[in-house]
């Protein structure tokens, strides 16, 4: 996320931090560079201009100049203003009289249907009875696509019985939801290639008939300023409550996330970070600012972990660590859990300070490494998994052959495992764990 913007800002701030004192010229020079970095990240021109003015005004003030750590003060101001630009945090609040109806709108391929599934999955986990409504009657297979998603996450999809009238389908669905005690309904509406009057009319008719609590615009973050323009157009035409930016896992430069709030006045409520039903994160402006500034985002990381690990599993693991009975089999289970948290490069980005570590910046994250480890552990006998000390030279050769790896790979795995056990021993005895961060 925001790789090149982060790197640019990091470079600029490093220079600032390196100075004992800052004068007006230093700050102005740095702000000129920040301005270019933001424009290159495709942040809207006007938003950048206002942002730089605010930061400059505060940074050239007395407190910063007199401070013992002026560089840090400037970075703090930049962070505050980034948060202000994107914030405050905004959630989807359930309606007092159920069902809460959420209407998803946006252009073709922006991710409406996929995000409908992700939202439903999230609300189901939060204890809601959710129903999905296929209101895209134009694109062949659109209804089928939603049915497949519904089945996958175990959520009912309303049966429009072949109707080709989206307003009637939505109306019928809400009545059905009331009768059958669903408390949350998500309408997946049709998209178009461009903003067109007939699409807006249809959405407005649905809005008038149903009066949904939330109309959410789904926009593709990769399209940068286009996403901002689309959000503004939908807001003017039908009125939206918020935005979900999708495809933030791609190489979106950040322009949409940074300027959409300032331009439209509407908050980003969630971001999509992948194609799977779990790949949705609530949008917290402060956490996003931390990530952009390379300061990590521990809170989102912990939430991801909480989603991936059940309490029971966590307790079982804790027990094993305490009793020092952690085996290679447990190690394999843990890897499988971590995989559920998402791609490694996304996880690593959230660790504070990681980006700044020497040699880490350009490190290729090897997504295949866990697979290789799993393959090696799968090639072991259950005895070997329980007691790694019996894995001698010939066993190592057999494991390597069976898993399509090399003896060096197996050696490395065992070395890592032994180190891990040593660390766990320290941990269970209450000693300090060496933490490189
Ligand atoms: N990488 C990534 N892909 C996504 C994300 N959200 C959606 N996609 C992909 O984007 C493509 C289009 O998504 P859909 O959900 O079908 O888009 P839509 O807005 O419903 O499109 P129409 O129904 O044609 O209007 C699919 O291939 C999705 O898998 C995301 O957050 N990350
Ligand atoms: Mg769709």
C-alpha cells in the first residue's frame, strides 16, 4: 500500500530529522518535496495545496523552531494533518428499526458484488442476520455471481424469480427480510461503464422506494483521481453516505484514499485489500496515516490476528509454549493460521519500524516460503514431527526428496524450529525476548 509515497516521505523526513535546528527555509524546502510526492501519488491538486499551507503555517510557528527535536515535530504535524484530511473515522451504524438496508453503487468492475460479500461476511461475524439482494438484472451472470458468493459464506441471497425490474426486486426483498427477521440487507446494484443518466435514475428510484440507511459508493483505488471524480458525481446525483475503496492491495498510489474525503465531504468506511471474503478492513484515518509514514499499524495487525485465530487455538498454543511441548506439527498449524491473515507483504507492512529496518526495504517477501515449510513437515513421519531430534542425515535426505526441496532447506527449517523453541522457553520463563524492532 502506498509504497512509493511512503518511501518518498521517508527520505524527506530523514533529512529533516538529521538536522539539529530548522529554519524557515529548511521547512519550505521540505514542504516543496512533500508537495511533489503527494502530487505524484495522484492526490488532488487543491487538496495538496491546502494541506501544504496548513502544515507550513503550523511548522513555521514558534513551537517547532524552538523545540529540541524540530524534525520530529514537523513529522507529527504532517501526520496530524494527514489524519485530518482523511478523517474522522466513520462506521456503518445499524438502524433503530431493522432491517438496516445498505445499497451498494458504483461503476462496472469497481468491486460492488465482491464487496457485498465481504460486508455480509463481516456483519454475519458480528452477529447479524444478513440477506443479499441481486439487483443487477442487466449483466448476464451477475445474479449467479452473487449466488455463488452467498453460498460460499453461508448467507441467503434473495430470489428475484427472474424479475427484470430492480426496483421491484429490492422492494420485495426488504418486505421478505422484515417477514423473515433479517436485520441487515445489502442491495447489489448494477454498474455501468460510465456515469450515465439512466443508471442514476434507476438508483434514485430504488433510493426513493426503499430509503436505505446507507448508500455506499464502491470505487477502485487504482483509478486514482477518477475514483474521486466518480464519488463526487454519485454524491451529487443520488447522495452517498460513504465510500469503500477497493483494490488497495494493488499498486494504488494513494491519491484516491488521501483526497476523496476532502473533495466529496464523505468518509471512506472500509477498504478492500484482496479478492477473498475476509479481505476488508475498516478505514481508520490515523492508522492509515501511520502506514503512509512507514510507522506501521499494530492495531490492524492485532485485529487481523484475532480474526484468524480462535480464542481456543490461542489458548492451546499458549499451553504448549508453557509446557514446552510445541512440535513441528504445531508449527505447521501456526503457519496455516498466519496464511489466513493475508499475504505476508501486507502483514509485514503493518509492523512498526519494519520498513525502516536496514536491508528490509527492498527485501522480496517470499510468499512461497511457508508452502515450502509445510511441504517439508508433511513429508515427515508423525514420530519425526513430535520429536525432531531423531531427524538424522538419511531422514533429512528422505524429507527433502519427498517435499521437492533440498537437504539445506530441511537443515534451515530445523535450525529455525530449534531457535523458535529456545525463544519460547525464554518467553515461558518470563525472560525478555530479543526483539529487533
Ligand atoms: N485485488 C483485489 N481485487 C478486487 C477487490 N475487490 C474486487 N476485486 C476484483 O475486481 C473484479 C470486479 O469485481 P466485482 O465485484 O465483480 O465488480 P462489480 O462492481 O460488481 O462489477 P459489475 O457487476 O460488472 O458492475 C473481480 O475480479 C474482483 O475479484 C480488492 O479489494 N482487491
Ligand atoms: Mg456486480
